[in-house]
C-alpha cells in the first residue's frame, strides 16, 4: 500500500506513542488478556492511521468537458447559491463530504489555469454543517478552462481536521486528475459551478476522485 508523503511523520509519531503506551500497559496491567485487548486496540489504531494516508492508484477518467470529483465521499448538497468570495454571482454548489474512512487526497477536476488561491483560518464545525463552508478553516481555489468555464473548489476542514494542505499557487497550470492537496481527518470539498453545467450526480451518491464525473461543461 502506497502512503502519502504527508502521512509519514504522523504515522511515525503514532507508532512511537503506541510503543510507549504498550510498555505502560505491560508494566501496569498484570492480566495478560486485558493487555492483549489494549494491544489489539493500539494495532487497529495504527492500521487505521496508515490506511487514512493511503494513496490509491487510479486511471483518470479524462474528458474535454468532464468536471471530475476532486475527493472521495458522498454528495451532500446540490443547490443554487450565491458565491460571494470570488465570482459574486449565483453558482451551482455541489458538496462532497469525506468521512474519516475516505481517501482525503484532492485532485484537479479538469485541466486549466489557476486564477485564485486564498486560505482562510476558521472554526472546526462538523463538515456537513451548513455554515462550515463560511466559518471553518478553508482554502478556496479557482480554476479556469476558458472564459465562462471556471469553477471554485473550496477545501473545508471538519471537526476532526486541523490542517488543510494545498500545493496550488496562482497562475499554476492544472492537469485533470493531478493531485493538488490533502485534508487531514474528516472534511468536505465544495464545488461552485456555472449554472448551465450538466449535473451527473444526485444527493447521497458515492463519488471517487479522478473517476466520477460530477458535471459536464456545455459544448463550446
């Protein structure tokens, strides 16, 4: 299993902490079966941490007009809303909620130019809270394919997340399916799309980054 580079330090720290805890259990608890119960819990926790940072190998579902999901998870919102940070107009919002069991790496939904990047500090409401996109720690990225074909992606930290990592800078050239960041431990990605896109998902659909087409741009 390939591990994401952002997980190396956390996995090592987790491993060392669990070693110390295992030594304390061996020293303080005389009952061997109780010890085994703790050891099993520690082992499961380590495996879960490693699995959280797994890096899946996928073949990108490329398409000229495809807008791919940037995250694994569940569609929790499809609605028209006013986007006030950058576009300052009504947009179609599609939200993908990532549970702690999903892959949390994020990939570009289509190829284009990065027009805008802004990180916002904030709170840590649960990622499915309606106000999380406005109040939580978040990172906004605007990509333009061509005039009129542009979207904002917003990485949003959840109640368990404490760090959004983005490798994106303004004027970067984005390639469809290329990694641009990761959010640690439970989060959400919002997509603000033009109103005339052809939506390909519905509420509660399970989506996969690099694979699932959430919408398509209209033919030029």
